[in-house]
C-alpha cells in the first residue's frame, strides 16, 4: 500500500510541476491524485470508520483555508471593480527609472502583505503598462515585482498562501511571524532592488501615450476610497479578530465579506441594475480564480493521505538523520519550492513535523514561512506571482533565469542569513 501511495503522489506531483509542458491544468492532476490516494488508502486499510474520521478531519482543515482564500479573493475583486487601487497607483510618478524601481519595489512589498502576492503582482504589472512604454523596461520591473510580492507575502499571515496555511494550521501566530520574518523579507527585497536600481541609474522613464482604457464604468472618488479602505481594513483586521475571539480566520473574513456586501448594496441601491451589476459582490464571486481554489483542495487532501499513513513522519526522521540540521533542511525546501509549487511543499512539511515536537512559533515554522515564501522567486514558475507575471508580460522562462534568478537567489540567501543572525541574537 505505502509503495502505491508514494508512486501515485510522485506522479501527481510531477504532473503539477510540469503543468506547462504537459498542458494539463495542475488542478486536474491534484484532484486526480487526491481521489486515487484516498481510494488506495480506503481499500487497503479496511477500517472504514477510521478512514472516514480521518477524511473528515482533513476536510475540515482544508475547508478553513479554502473559505479564507475565497473571501480574501472576493474582497480584492470588489476593490478592483471599483478602481480602488487607483488610490495607490495614481500617486506613483517619477522621471528616473531607478527611483521608480525603488518606489514600485516598496509599494509592492507592503501591498502584498495586506492583499496577497498574486493580486499585488497583477495590480502592479497592470500599473507598469500605464507608466512604461518600453517592453524591455517592463520585463525588468515585472521580475522585481515578483521578488517584492513574494518577499512581502512571506512575513504577513494573509500575504502568501503558504504563510496563511501555517497561520490557520496553528504553526505560527500573526504578531510573532511579523516580528520574526519582516526584517529577513525586507533584506531579500533590498539586495536585488539595489543591484537592479544601480544597473538602471541615469535612465529616464519613457511613458506610453495615454489611452482611455476604462471598462466604461466610472466610480466616484468616494466609492473608490470607501471600497479600497474598507477592503484593506477587513483584511488587516482578520488577525486581530482571530486573537480576540479565538475563532478561525475564515470566520473573520466571511464576517468582513458580509459587511462589505451590505455596504456595497447600500451605496449602489439607487443605481440602474445594468450599471451596478459590475460592482456587486455577486459579480466579484464570478471573477475569483476558482481553479486555484480547487488545486488547493486537491493538493491538501492528497498530502493528508501521506500524513495519515505516517509516510511524512518517516521522511522527516530520514531527513533529520541524513542532514541533521533544521536550518539546512528548511533552506533546501525553500530552493525546491522554486521548482515545484510551494503549497504542497509546505503542506507536506506541516505533516512531517508535529506541533507537539515543534510548538507554535518554533524556529522551524518561522524559517519555513520565510524560505517557502521567498524561495519561489528564484524561478518564474516557483510562485503564483511568477506565473501571473509570466502570463501578463509574456516573460520567457530562460529570460527570467538569465536576468532575475541570480538576483532572487542572492536576496534569498541574504534574507536567510539575516533571519539566522537575528534568531541567534534574540534567543
């Protein structure tokens, strides 16, 4: 049974990693893998009551992450529909490419921590199209945006799916992860940012000719500001909601979503249906990336079988015996997350190491949040932000390897060194 489970998981994992050459959506591979793994486990165990209980337990953990992500994605779509991000983007103006690079890097870093790295990448790359005429310049900016979005997402419980998973799973707490990983994440951005800005010094920003590219629906400044600050406020308030009520984060995000829905309906209640349809929460729900949510369901349920069959525990013991150093193990996990998706890697790590041996906010979990979050920047296929940038700006895999991967790798090790030094000084 164990051999069959490992074989199916490896094949499913390979299909996920090779999504682009195979032209098979990773969600299909994840769901197929999860279905096969649970089938093999159920047929070979024989104890249907135990398998049913374990599946229910795994489903509960998975549903919490999926509901949270669904709520967060919907809030971001509502803000975008109201052109709410203009509140930030219209303030970004400078004549020098190097100054613009610093500005864009820091805005992306902090925006990613409040929204999430995927959304921030899409917003910032869309903005670059309005600010930069030359495609070559936009490619460099897209690469730095990917690094900045992943670095910004790593230190925030709501900024990156992997950090969110660790937070909801109880491996990290909101305030401690911010304190522990903020400085390393900042260093992992500043190093590549400084090198790129130095290379671009003296060059002028060449702006494109202005074209009115609206979707024909204008919102008032009041509506834009209201939805932007409300949406952002709800996302930022979720960690506080969890701390005060001890309820899971998905409950806070759903509560906030209901509040935003109510305010949206009240603000637009006097408008014609045809005009307000684009601005409603119902429309926003139809725009969210359901394929990604289905992928998370599939991969988390697939990894759960490895957990219940104790394969992950055995793997953790083998790694400890072979390598022996937790920091090296986590650094390797981070680099591997550039090649394969960091979601299953973190899900597997959560199953490999128990909370009894490694309690919340342990070195292992904090360093894992940093490495899995920022390691994905090393290759363009290593993170959701990278894949989005690849699609939006038609970035070639090997162009990214040649121009950006080295910068991301230097930043990754600089941040990791900062975390290890900071940990030594504080403990």
